[in-house]
C-alpha cells in the first residue's frame, strides 16, 4: 500500500456484499487485493490472477469497516503475510485481519491504538502499525503520529466462522488473535502535525524504520524524516538511533540486501528523486551515491510510490501518470536511471489534463508485484476529475522483463474507488474461488450509479468548504 496525498478525497458509495464462494476448481496462481474505501462502507476486493490471462473478479469482497477516506502517501495499508491479510481503517482507527488460505474468513478486528493507521510491518509474529495522524481527507497532518504493535497469536480454528454478509450495522469484534503490546508503543511527539507515511522492519529484524512526510505542500519543504529504531527482542528503542532529516516532502522508501549489506532507498516527492543509503550495523545511514532524479521536476513532479523487484526500483509519478525505473548497482548499492517512462509514456491510459494549468489532475497510485508481473493502480480512462476526487480505478498489469523494462500486458476495470494493493501467491491453486467474475448485479465492482457519484461529489464539496 502507498497513496499520494494530492487528492482531497477518494470514495464511492457502494453496497459491500460478500459474494457466495463457488467450490469449483480454478487455475488461479494467486490473488490481487485492492482496498476500496467508500462513503457508506469500506471493503477489500479480491481478484484472481493467472499466468495466461488478465485478472478476474472480484471473486469475494471482504468487509473492512464503515465509512473510510482516502489515505495520504501511505504504504501497506493492505499487508499480506502468506495468506493472512491486514487492512487499516483510518476513519475508525481499526485493524482488520483476514485468512484467505481457504474459505475467506474474518479473523479479528482491533483498535489500532493511535490516530489514522495507514501502514503495517510484520516480523517474527509481531505486527507493527504506524498511526500516521492525518486529518479526515488525508491531506494535512494533525495530531501526533505513533507506533503501536500487536502479537499475532496462532488462531484457534474453532472460533473462526465463515465471513457473513456485511452491513453498516455490523460491529467490530475483538477475538483476541491480535494482542496489543503496550511496551512497544512509541509516540513521535517531535513530529506532531507532520504526518507519518510508512513503517518497515529490516530483513534481519534488527531495525524498525519509520517515515515522516512533512506537511504535504510544495511550499513546506525539507520537513520529511526517516527514523531508525533499534529492535531488542522486537521492542523498539526509546528514541531513534538515527534520524535522516531534511527530506523534501518524503514519499516512500524501499529496502534491499546485496552481498550481506542492507540498503535503503529514499524517495522525495518534490525532488522526484531516489537517494541510496547503506544501513550500518549501528543503525546509522551512509550515503552510497547521489540522489537520482526520475520524472521531470516542476509542477508535474509527484513521485508517490517506490517498489523494488530484484535490482530494479519502480516509482509511480502522480503528476505525469508514468512509471519511472532505476537500476541498483548490487556491488555498492548506488542507483542509476533506467527509464523515465517505463512501459510507455501514458501508453496504457488516458491522462486527465486540467486546461487551466495544463497539468494532470490524476495519475498512477499504488504498485505491487508478484511472479514477474507489476500491478499498478490508476484512475480509469476518460474519467472526469472533480475537486481532485479519484473515481473508479483500474489495475494495469506489466510484465517485468529480464532487463528491468516493463511491457504493458492488460487492464482490469474494477469500477471501484481504490487506494491500496496487495498480492497473495497460492500454491497449489485454491479450490474454493469462483472461476469467473460475479455478475454486476451482485458485486460492488459494478459501475458506480449516479446516486453514488452524486453522494461523492456532495461530500467532497462540503469537505472542501471545511478546509
């Protein structure tokens, strides 16, 4: 998960229903999940993926709480660990946990312990949550970000039940699988109103990395920071062991291990660049090369996401609706620009242009990859943009070639408002997922009705007046 802060609000009024599960065999090799916030309810839609054809579905829709709003630049709002999935409802301040190993089940729902959870990290049966402390619309930091944590207790299969159809009257139910760990909580008081964006645990499990964006404004520069906490038995140090400050509107970061060394790649939205660092054994960060600019800088620069596949980095640019790629030198960790517009400059979608400014008002959002395919979340073609609202989204698929280049493969029209992606690899293929997509009449993936669109616009107008 990783959403750009430029939109004011993302949401469609939809009926979130869980579709019946067909017991027929399927040749699906995995699942792609999208987080779908709406005005009346929120859901996680599950699509099947295949080796030889586009995504199909959604085959099931998982409830994720009541009304939710779009996230800021946040990663891992959806997190998959094996066939377990975690989702954050930032309006309700809750965490939802699902099991997709068989018949989809809701395992647990708990309060996050902070304000607007928007990013997860998982290590050694511990779920770390970054409560990003954003306002309702996800465009201004408000309050104090914090880190909370939960132990993931092996579930008792007897207490699990088939996922029921969801209504707005349903209440969250704490089943005790996710247990809060108060000793792990860290309030980030020094970064009040600056907003968090991402949390990760290093591959060796020794450090916890937390990203602070800074106020999302082109005029509020160099407020971003990357905080490094050492982990002792999984418990974060009382204070960061390292603070990388002065980042020009911090968007996201990625990690990689080469030759026994851990490297961190820091993305700046305003600078439209990626800067490489080596993580030392004491938690300090050492630059290993210059920051490398990707998309053109200026009004169109809005590098929102970063995702690594092998020794390649991919960044989505909200401003020009392109994917930029970099190549990592596996010897020293430095980066070089591979393609400014990988997969073709806007070859796969129509960019919406604001005639007053001649810049895009909508662009590429989240990314996730599996089995050599990069899935990218983007607004549907030819969809008008009103008050920077992003309406129905598509999931575009790209083949990741051996040389890191991208080849456009297919597009799946979700007809939903989405703000996050995750993937699950299934081996062998499950036998309980339907072999074809549900009919529009029974799925919230059907086209948004005029009533849905009107509700979205009215709420956005009211929200805009309040800002």
